[in-house]
C-alpha cells in the first residue's frame, strides 16, 4: 500500500482528533491518580483511533 491509497476524509480526521483529545485526558487522569478512569478513557481513545484507521 503506498501513500496514494490513503484517502483522508473529514470523518476519519475527526476520529483521529477525538482519539488525540482522549489521550490528553488519559494523561490528565493519570496525573490526578485516577487510574480506572484513565484506563476507560484509554480504551475509548483506542476505539476512536482504530475507527479512523479502519475508515482509511
């Protein structure tokens, strides 16, 4: 697969942005000591990023 096969749309770019936002939330929760909340948000971030990748 070469880079020409990648078709970025508003949908998958938005999913990547949501994933990045959620990863920032994970960092914030870990800093506050909320490990369970960080794990839940990390799973949601993973799902958002995986959705963006699979949409490519």
